[in-house]
């Protein structure tokens, strides 16, 4: 079946649905193609105790929340379903290829071929689990899984757990396992941490006022920072740090650098990684204090930073998985995006999106829902509405020009 549209949106997650809503407001005839079900990643790649670590007032793209509400993954799915109810979403429709066709584009699915003047790619680049090569060199005795497959401690074999990676997922999963009574080893990395409260208010609120989330890639002193993970903050509105995990019984290790059989090796960066988190926390407090000095000079004194402070760590160059009774490894090593179906010059040499604020070298194709698409907030729900509106405006302008 050959169908024609003014715009095809590929992906029915939060970014695709927000874009669809913005297109519908502008009267653009469009369809959203979702390969599985709405919010597929939220249904399949979150652990049982997961809650958002952003407060309700920052997640308005999903609808009204109480200010201090921290939604569970099922609650996010419910909100996405409500968003999709009045939008032209076709579920179970994976896109097999996207290619230029004359002055428009052809989108092929298993059952149809769609012709569209414009296309918005909203599949994201955080949905394909990345596993390191070292995983294949570890003894078969140890069960391995990616963070995307972790649900709770009960699904793991007995024994200690090695968690590799200390960004959001790694720290929160390590905390979850430790709370369940597991012995946990955490291979750390350089990740900032965000104190939850500062001088009587959520740090998120101060940072919004400070323009932290409005920072653009070109505003950064080091452009490589766009690849840095989001700073650590616990789900449900709490501070979290490597020190806090260590105090709860988690053994901190350096960055993992190799593996063979039952031996896993680490560098000596653990002390530096703890310090890096503290340094980031100091920077954001300083940023908040600058805003407070201008707008709220009567704000209270700074609260004690219970997540910071010194902590004793032992440098461990190698961990014998057998001697330490490690029965499982959870790889919190991030995600990538699969764009192999895109047959257009809109990808870089790594096969990942190449764009300028979402716009690509193809005049009728945009990306949306990527970290740092236009600014720091693009990577969280806070930034989705403005990004979706911006892309929908560009689509409308393209259609009008045609």
C-alpha cells in the first residue's frame, strides 16, 4: 500500500509523541510509526524500583504532576499512552528503510510504503545496549547482563555482584542491590553529582534559574562535555554519591580496564572519581549561589552535604571473581542508537546522528529527542516541549515553502 503524508514521525516515545502533538496543533497531516508499543523502552528497560530522578514540575510534557512527584516507569508508560490516545500513532510498525525519493522521502515498513514530504526521526540514540568486548573474556560461571535487563536482586544467582559503570544506572542499581542485602563491587568512572537541596530549595530549581539547562553545546568550554553522562542524583528526590554508596557497604573500584577468566582488572582512578563528583557538586553550588545573590539574598544557609565528604577506599588492581564469590556482573555501560535503516547523508562516520539543532543535511529531515539536541535540557523531559515545538515549526516552514 502506498500512502502519502506531509510528515512521517519515526518513533512513538516521548519525543515522537511531543512532536506529533506540536504538528497536530499546526494542522500538519502526519503519522507516527512505532516499531513496538508506545513507550517501549520504558516498558522493557527499567528495573522494578526505578523512579524518575527529576521532580514532577520538570516533567510537564507528560501531563500534570504534583510538584514533588517522582513517577515510576509504569506511571510514565500510562502518561505516554494518554498522550498517544488522540494522536495518529501506528503501533507494531517498524521502519525498515528511509531513503530520498525525488523531492521527498520514502519510508518502508513490512506492510507498506509511505511517501512523505518531511520526516522527523524520534527513535533516540539511547535504546540499544552497549556491551564491552571484555564481557566475552569473562568466565562462563558468572552470569552477565546489561542494565537494560536488570529488574531486581532476586533474578540474579547467589553471591556478590560486580556493577560496571557509575553513572545514573550504575549508582542506582548498586544502591538497589545493596539495599537488598547483596555484596556489591562498583567499578567507577568520572561522573558529576548533583546535591538534591541547596539553601532551602531543590538544586534543579536553582539551576533552571541559573540557565544551566539552557546551555548550548557551543557554550561549553570543552565541547567533549556533550558526551558526559548526566550528573548523579538519586531517584525520588535524594542526593547520591560514590561516598554514600561506600558508606552503605558498596566496595568502590577504579575504572575497569580488562578481564580474563575469573580476573577483572581496574586502574587506580577511584579516589579521583570520588573527587570529580565533589568538584562538580561545588561548581553547581557556586552557580546556584550566584543566582541567589541576585534574586533571593534572604535564602537560608547551605545544608550539610551528607552525600559528600571523605571516604576511605582501597585501591584494588584486580578482583578475583571466584575468591570474592561474585556470581553476576551488571554492565551499566550505556546505550547507542540503531540508525542502520536510514539511507541518507544524515549520519556521522560512527553511524550516529549528524545535525545542527536537529536539522540535517537533508532539508526535509530532522532529529528530535537526542541529548544536547539544542541545549542541556534536551536530554530530559524538561527540554522536550521546546524542542518538539521548534522542530514542528521547521517542518511547517518547509511545507509552506514547498
